[in-house]
């Protein structure tokens, strides 16, 4: 075989510097293979097989040597010695050893891995897969067991080739499915094999489902004890997830045949609910992944995805899945954090965009004794949990609840009623009868220390969901007045002012501590809430600008060297909203004042840089809609020691604990909002710079009438002054507009250079720039005129060519007419020459012709008369002869007349 020969070459290259050990192993393996294939005694061959199995399982060199020459021998044994069970077992075990990596063997990653090489070789062997599948029908237990192990090893290292091969073998999948009904050890191996086989293989998934996979999977799960079972339950759920992942037809079949009841039984907690082992945690996480897959529906390309998703959500809620999810995510606080987070994530996915499910979660109450609305309990989790991941998951529930649910937002906002200052500092867990709004406002108005600021920012996140795209809710929150922390500080203040105060406090605390751990997301969340509040809501902008320190603080935050890219970017967006949604005409609060402050304190170039830096950040560019957690496979969970490890592996791959929160802030919807706001901000700033600052009339001293100045001279001087001012104003407006456009377009490319120049340099550069623009415009006009002239010249050239062609045609036609005329004149002249001779007399010719014709007719008449005379003489002679003969001549003539049809003489007389 060419492949084996090339493999031998690879073996030589890999072990070329270890010739002695390599050659010894090669020769030893070769000798054993020769004994197996050519041995005379059966016992010797079996002994050689056992020894070969041991050598291959312990040495990488032996694995390579076996791969170079052993597969044809082993395939021959499996094919030709089916009656010798021991040899079949030995051959299968040897093949499994050749395909299994040796744990204690340290092979550099950049060198060839013998197990992978052998897998590739065996999968390329002709009819190897069909031969192995045929062994599954053997009666010997170990033959079936080792065959399944061998197929699993092949599938682990070379999945695509094995999937393609099994599809081409008649009843290949059926044989594997039959193994699920075999003895427990065989069943478990077959189950593991099927989990590998059904990954990313839609055709195989359909066949497996057609063979009754759903019934067999849930039957095994029941036998193993549901979520309390071992790793077999995990394998069953993993196989189930493979079958329904992005496969709408299989989801419909599951829903309409056996239903979702067996899945609900897995989620139902039994016995000691406070006891969560590592395996039980993994089993519950896998079953929650199943719920998420059903909620997702089919693949994106499936036209019936939305209908299937809607049907799955409706059926799941009908099967009381919300009760199980809330038990795992809210009521079972002894459950691992990973399970609670996954359950809350499922709740969010289940209710988003589904009106009936939104009503169901809004009306759901929890607790056996004093009951509390489910949304209140989830809000308490947000405010008090110590886990960042649990906060993100619970916050996602409110985000999903408020998404395009104006009625739900209004319902939550209607409960936002301020409480007395003494009640706002009561413990959050005291009273289950407190309304949702009271709990939220209590979280928003905690004392001003670092722990309470974190609670406040979490409450602000919920508040931002309530206000998103809902003017009614924004108006409701805008009118909330809070009591001062101490009566000595005076009257109440708007909630917005308190939020800005907390924003400034969080910044100062972080700077004083000199570290950002645990607080890196406080300012972004508060800024996101303010951005959401001010978006398309001028009343909120007016309230924000009522306090001058607000703008001052934002300007400091944008230019702060210690603030992160996200904080600077969101502060810049908030400043921009104070421009684009500013409807105020008051001096000091209008849009021009805000833009002027940005220009003086930060600089427009530096200001626009904040947008560019945020837009280029990783979180901004990778923002996407919420997706289910990554698939939890056996290999992914093999290294987990504690249930908390599942959380780290399954919920977040990020080392920074704040990154999941920042990712939830910069979701796809918010990123799109910021992008649209940025474009509007740039456009609005250009527009503001192009308009006069104010309409207030300025009366300089030059406008006063001088003493002794006549009215006419005064009017003339005023006109000159006004004209001069108009020219200067127009020039300044033009410069401002062009400068703003350049800054908005470049985004600050010349930031450092512009800051270093002096005032005179900038004026000079500005003049040069205008001159360059005017020259460019003139050049463009000249180019346009040149193009127009060239176009007209080309048109006239084409017209001249056409006229020349027409003239030539007319000339040719004229020449031909001249020739024809000449020919006709020649013919006429010829005719005239003939016509000069004597013409005959026509009348004479006619008379002569008549005379000749008369002569001819008289001659013919004479000839006819002669003939008649001759005939008459003949008749007379014949009549005389007849008389002589005694015939009646008259009678005879009468008969002849009758025969000829002539009338008789008598008749003529009668007539």
C-alpha cells in the first residue's frame, strides 16, 4: 500500500535520531505480526496477539510501527477468523490500544501523534467500518464491547470520515441503535458513540430519531434516576441536545409525539433538594440547555423557525416549566450559582416576545407561606446577590420582560412611589408585602458607601429597562422627588440628581482606593441608565441641564485620564444627547452653550475621539444578541471538581469578573442606539456651529450718533457699519461650519498638531485652508468646463462627419441623375433626327386599306356566287333524273327539310 509506505517514511523521520530503540521496536512488532499471520500453531498465534496488544498499549514507537504494517494483518484476522473468539478479541483490543493515546508518553505537540495517525490509517482501510459494524451482531459480549470502543476512538479523532462511511452502510445506524437495548455496559458505550456521531450531522440525526431515539433516551434517563443519575444521564441529555439543536423537524417530532413531560420530570427536584452533587449539577445544566434549544427553535435559515419557536414556548409554559425554572433559579437558594443563573437565563428567553408568557411571569407568585410576586423576588436577587453572574442573569429577566412590552413597563413604573427616608434604609428582606417600586427605589437610594453604590447601580440597570423606548415611564420617573438624606440639607431633589451624585461618588471612591475591582461596572451602568433616560426625551435633558455642575462633571469625566474607554464614551454620548435633544432657548442651557463648553473644556477633536475609541473597543465590536451557553459535553465537564467550577466554565470564559456585566451593558440594541446617536450628534454640532449663537442685539459705541453729525451722515455710517458686520458674520459662520465638518469627519486625526499651534498659526492655517478650498473649487469648475467643451467638440465632430457623409450621398445621387438626364437628352435628339423626314398620310393609308378590303370582299362574293350557280345546276340535273325515275321530287325535298329541322312550305304559309 502506498499509504503504508509513506507512513513508514514518516516513522523513519520521526524516530530517525533514535535508530536503535526504534529498530528494535519495529523488528519486535514485525516479528509478532509475522507470527500472527503465518504461525502454524493456534496457541502461538494467540500468545503473539496478547504480547502485541501489551506492547502497543505501552509504547508510542510500537504504535507507530504497528500503524505502518499491522492494520492489514488485524483486518485479515477480523475478516477470516470469526470463529476464533479469542483472536477476534485480541485483534480488537490491539486496535483499540493503537488508537488510544498513551498518557505517560510525552510527545511534543509539533510532532506526529501515533494515535491520530493510526486513526487516519484505519479509517482509510477499505471496508474497515462495515467490517466493524458487522461485528456488533456477534454473540460474544467482549467482541461487541471492544468494537464499540474502537468505533468511538475512530469517531473521536476522525468524525467526518466515519460519519460519511456509516451513512453509506445499509442499516449501519440501526445496528448502533440496537445496542441501546443491550446490556448496561454495551448500552453505555453505544450511547457515548451516538453522542459523538450525531454532532453536526443532520442526516444521521434524522435517522437516529426515526429509529426511536427519543423514547429510548428518556427510558434510560428514568432507569438511571433522572437528574440524580450518573454520567449516563448526562450522555442521554447530550444526545438529546444533539438531535434537537437547530433542527426544527426533530423538535416538532419531540413535541408532538412523546411531548415535554419527560423533560419536566428531569427538572423536578426530588428528595433532598439541598443536596447538589457535581454530577447532578451537570445533569441539570444539560437539561436547562435543552430548554434553551427548544426556545431558540430551528436554524436561522429555516423559514418556519419563528412559528416553531412560538409553539415550543407556548407548550413549555403549558407544561408548567416556569414553576420548575423559578424553583431552580429563585426559590432554591441552596442550588449552585451556575444552576440558578442558567434557570434565570431560560426564564428570560422564555418570556421575551411572547405576550402570554409575559402575563404568566407577571402574575406568578412564589413561596408556600407568605407569597411574593416572582418579579419582586427576582429583583431582590439582583440587589443582594454577591455573584456577578447571578446579577447578570436576573437582570436579563427584566430586560426580556420590558423588551417591546409597553404595558409591562407601565405596570412596573406605576409602583414607583417614593417612601419616607426612614423606610428607604430598612433591610431589603424584611417585608414581602412591599411593592416592586418600593423595593427598587429603596435600592436606588441606599446610603452613600461603596457596597450600597453597587446595589444602587444594579437597581439603576432595572430602571433603565423600565424606561427604554417608553416616554410615559420616563415622564413618571422624571417626576419622582426624593427626600434629602438629612433634613438640614433642605428640600427634596429629583431622582436624576441623586443618580448623577452617585455617579460622581463612585468615581471618587474608585480613585481614592486606586483599584477598580468590583466597581468597574458601576459607572457604565449608571451612564447607560442616563443615556436611555435622555434619549429622545427633551424634558429629561432640560432637567439634567437645570443643574450646571452636571455638565461640568461630564466634561471632567470625558477628559479624565483614569476613566476607562467605556466611561469616557458613554459620558460623551450623554453630552451629545444634551445637544441633539435640547429644546431650551434659555441662555446658558441651549445647545450652543453645551457645544461651546465641549469645545472650550475638551476640544471637539478630543471629544469625537472618545466615540472612535469606544467604537473600536472589543466589547463594542463583539456586541451581539443573547445566546445560550456553550454546549456542556462530557469532555468539558471532566475536569470539574466542584459545582462552582461549572459556573466558571459554562457561564463565562472571561478572567475578568466585571466583563460579563460590561458585555450585558453593550448588547446589540444598546450598541445600535449609541451608533445612531453618534451620527446625530456629529450632524447636530455642525448645525449648531452654522447658526448664530443668540438673537440678542449688541449696540456698540460706534452706533451712537456723534455730536454735530447730520442725520444723513449718521444713516450712511450706520449702513456701512451694518454691511461690514454682515460680511464678518457670514465669514465667521462659514468658518465655523467648515471647521465643525472637518472635525466631525476626521474624528480628531490632527488632535496633537492643532493643540500645539498658537492662535496666529491657526488663523494662518485657516486662511491657507480656505484658499486651498477656493482653488480646489475653481479647479473643479475648470475641469467641469473642460469636460463640457470636450463633450461639445466631440458632438460637433460627429455632426460634421454625418453631414459630410450626407453631402457625399447627395453628390452621388446628383451625378447619377445628370447621367440619366444626358442619356434621355441623347435619345430625344435621336428621335428628333428621325422625325425630320416626311411622315406618311394616315388618312390616305386608311382609304387605301378600305379599298383593298372592299376589293377582296367583292372577289370572295363572286367566288361564292359561282359556287352557288354550280350547285344549282347540279340540283336541277338531279331533279330531272329523279323525275325520270318516278320519284316525287317535292316530297323528297320536304322530307330532307324535316330532317334538317327546317320549316315546311305549308307551315310557312300558315304562319
